[in-house]
C-alpha cells in the first residue's frame, strides 16, 4: 500500500475505524485514533494494542484495507 493512501486513511476526519490485513494473514483493527501512529512519511504504521503492547507494520506488507 502506498504511503499517500495510508495518510488519507489515517488522517480522515472524522476518524472512522478500519482494519489492515497483512500478506501473512495477520489482521489489525484500529477502532480509535490513538490505536494508530506513523512517522511523517507513513512508511510504517504503529498499532497500539492492549496495555503496553505495540506492533510496527511495514506499509509494503499490507494486502488489504478493511473499512466499514
């Protein structure tokens, strides 16, 4: 997925929940804005999960965006 598309998805107002399915089948669901982070160039996405857990997702590994 291209960084420009990720930026639009993450920064849309108002925020709407979305999911990402990776090439390896892992799925992440972002229910609120504080669930997601990214550097300015959006080459990676950071998923802030339960408690202190977080995962770094390479934009090139995103196979599908799931929107409601």
